[in-house]
C-alpha cells in the first residue's frame, strides 16, 4: 500500500504541474502520455492487489468474528477493564444488560475458558475500504470499456439538413432550431434543436436537444455542443450578370474569379458587430442587431486586407475576370452536436454509487466489538473492547458500560444489605 | 443594468444588513473563543452562543439573498463563499454539540479561518484589484440551470467544511507541539490522541462529500457536455485535493501515520482545497469560470 500512497502523491504532483500548462497541451502531452497512463495503471493494479489481499481478513473480521475469548486476549485489547464482582452468573448478565443498553448486538458463546458475552455494532464498517477500493476499480474499468467500445463525433447543421453518423449507423435530420435570448444579451442564448434520428429509413427517435437536455437512444447520446451562424453570400458577375449564392462556414473560401486566384477567406461572423478604437472587431453581445461577416481578401496568395460584409450591403471587387459584386443576403443558425456512445456509462454510475456507499461505510459506520468474561479465580469481570478507526469511541462507550455495571453491582449490594 | 435581477431597496438593505451583522458576530465569536483559550474558560460558553447567533444571522442572510436572486444562492464567488462559511459554521457547531465544551478550543481556530474566508469576499478584492468578487444579483446561466447544481455545490461546501475543520485541528496540533505541555494554553487544547481522531474524522467527512461533489459534477458534465471528465483545472484541482486527503486517510489508517507526516498531508490538502476554490479562479481559466 505504501507504493500506492507514493503513486497517488506523484499523480497529484504531476496533475498540479499539468494544470499550469495550456489545457490542450496538458491533455495531449501529459494526460494522454504513456507514463501518465502507466502511473494510473500501477495505481489500479496496486488497488486490485490490496483489495484481494485484504478482502478475506476483513470479511472474517466483519462477518465471522470470534465470539469467545480468554482473559489474556481481553488484557491485550485496545480498551479493557477489570471489575471486582461477587457472583459468576450475575456479572455476565449485568454486562449483557449494559451491552444491550448501549445498542450492541449481543451473543453469548461457550468458550474453552468459560462463557463469554460478546456485543458488537457497525460490523459493515469493516468492509468499507474493500467496497471503496472495488468501486474505484469498477469506475476505472468502466471508463476503459467506454473508451474501447464507444465513439465520439462532432457534427451538426441548419434546419432541413441531415448528417450521418456511420459509427452508430444512423442519420440525424434537423427539423427545427429555435434560439431563446436571455434577458442579459451578454449571456449565451439557449438553442433548442428538434431532431429526427433514423436508421435505414425507420425513425428511431424524435426529440429536442438543448443544453443540459441531451437525446438518448440505444446507448447513443446527442448533446447540444454550440451554435454557429452560416452567412449566405451572393456573388454577381457584373460583366456577365451571372449570379451564384451559397452558405459559408468560418474558414471557407469565397472564390471571386473563375481562375480562383482571388478569394475571400471567411474569418468570423459577428451577430452584433462593433469595432474597438484600435480597429479590432468584436461582438457587442449575442443579439443579432448588426450582422457582419468578416474575411480576409487574398489575391495571388497575397493578403489584401480585411473585408467586412454587413447584411444586404454590396461590395464590388476588381478581379482578373472583371468586376464582381459580393453581398451577404442572410445568415442561418446552425446547431453543433456532440454525438457519442459510451457503453461504460452504467458501470461508471454503478461504481460511483458503490464508492459513496463504501466511503459512508468507512467513515460513518464505526465498528465496535466488546467482550465480557468472568474470571472465577479472582472474582473479576473482565471487559475488553476493540474497534476500527475510533479508539476514543471505544474508550467512551467502555467507560459508560463500566459505570452501568458498577451501579448495578452497588444497587444489588444495597438491596442485600 | 441589463441582465441583473431587479432587487427592491428594502430587500437589498435587509440582505446587506444581515451580512454585515453576521460578519460582526462571527468576529465577536472568534474573539471570545480566543479569550477562552487564554485560560478564561467562562468565555467558552459565551463564544459558543455568539457563534450560534452568528450562524442564525448568516442563515437569514442566505435566505434574504435567495429571495433577492429568486433561486438558491449557490453561484459565483460571493454566494459560494458565503455558503461555504455557513456550512463550515454548521458542521463545527454540530461537532461542538456532540463533543461538548472540551472542544471549545477548536472554535478559537475555526472562527479565525471563517474570518479569513470572509476577508476574501470583502477586504481582499479592495486590496487586489485583479480579484473581483461580484455581489450583483444575476440569474442563472442556462448551463447552470440543472438540478445537479444543488447536489454539486452542497456537497462541495460540506466537503470543504470538513477539510477546514481538519486543518483547524492540524493547527492546534502544531501549536501544541510548539509550546510547553505544562503551559496554560496547552492544557485547554484537546489532548493529542483526541485531536488526532478529530482530524481524521473531519477529513473523512470532508472526503465523502468531496467524492459526492466530484461524482455529481461528472454526471452533470456528462449530461451537459457529453463527457464526464474534461481535464479542466477546477476538476483537476478537486481531484488533487481528493488525492492528498486519500493519501492522508490511508496512511493514517493502514500505516498509522500520525504526527508531523499526517499533519503535513492535512495542511497540504487544505492548501489544495483553497487553491481549488480561489487560486484556480484567478490563475487558471477553464470551464468553471462562472463566478
């Protein structure tokens, strides 16, 4: 287990270092590295071996305890007392009564040295560490199973569009997208996407995807990831009168001439455009009051400068093929989804629940076991107690039980007098 | 201002009045507990009473805040910090009630820690301009509008409360080590073995709730973002805190680590917890930037 503690500290130190790195770099170069995974694997192996090693002794301790004991054993227990008494039968009855009065489960057994009263509580607490360790293994194996058998893809589209998920063998059609602005326009609005999922033409599910409300079916899940705008740009060749229009995504190139030597590379769509005094464009908020598509004009691979295309405001460019008019005629809201399948999820949840139960057993169910034995040779009632994790609790209860037994002895003496 | 919840002047006054009164009462409790450990044992009961009144006043503040923001006040540094202090006071009052007056001495270490946390919410932002603790009444962001928020935050504050109690115990242990065993101060502090168990039980309490916090956060992230772990700095520091306390709890139990090594681990765990709460927010940007 000492190795496990060292490995946990190493893992904590490495993780702390990684958080000070840029997140993508930390994920790529640290959390996914062979040595980080090796540390995790060693910890898992250590956990497994410790659990196997400790299971049997703890199981015996919890469910198959020794019900008998001897005077020597009692004297070696964590907490022990010797009370001088007069008779053999009564002191054990007094101990039994004191055990019961303290909420202990009592059993009486005949041992080689004589009758022994045993009282116990919280025996399931012995197994807390085993349950916690097992649950961690279930979580780790669940995560591994999910990674090995599942998939995760990102896809999306606008109203009426459809995309395929070959990994899950189904298609997703987006039937509607609604945006709900918050009172505070600087807060990201909520987007609701109605989707129809089908396989081989048969509808599997029809539902709405939104933040915090994914759509689940047959082990697959469609989550709302984000939303984007697709500007619709219309080109008109002023020489020939030819027109063409299409939707474009950030990063797309809008070619202005047939030879493709001149194009507009779309950089960003601003739904509510403004410009800082230093000339940097920015979105005032999430409203769509002033939509502008911004891009870089490139000619013969040379950047010519930034072009802003406000809605319905045409701009004319001189191209090798003549003059071309470019205008943003509209923009379309599109939803981006994260689609995944994680078969390890049930095991992760089961493991998590088991972990909470195990930790509750470990820290809130404190096992205590007490023994009472009458040593005839010197007329002494021997009381012994041993526990797990709480020596003070044992000592406190022993003190109370000793006082109860002594009071009973005293009242018996006064009655006899 | 757009996006802010309209709060009536009376509502705002009540909220601020309860907050100020709670801070003053917590401070009075801290002073009383400190006088108690100076050998004036008659101050112990008074300090405990003042702390309970401070806690009730703080509860009234939380209720006023909840009324004003029209939701549970669980979000942002100001609300989370107050909830954390409130939970720590509650857990301490509960332990004091269970363990009786012999543990009044722990109050002399817990209440100054509460004042330290209050300082982060009130004084520190005015000293360090980069630290902004907004008291604005804002509605919940769409991403936070989930039932998991309550479970995640509630378990978080109780986890932190347990770790704070453990750290207070660790400070007492260090103080006892640095003064003569015969000194009056040493005599009013809990005995070594009791203190050791106090730290262990408080850490165990915090550890259970920290676990619930991590798990509930993972489930919520799975629902919201489609993945239960994102390697976000806040997630990682919660896990680091969990690792450190896991090492302490194992070492204390299986290898019977007590003394310096155990105290060092508890102190390290508390620092990690504090960094998770405060340090990550200002030094390491990530997905948890809701404050």
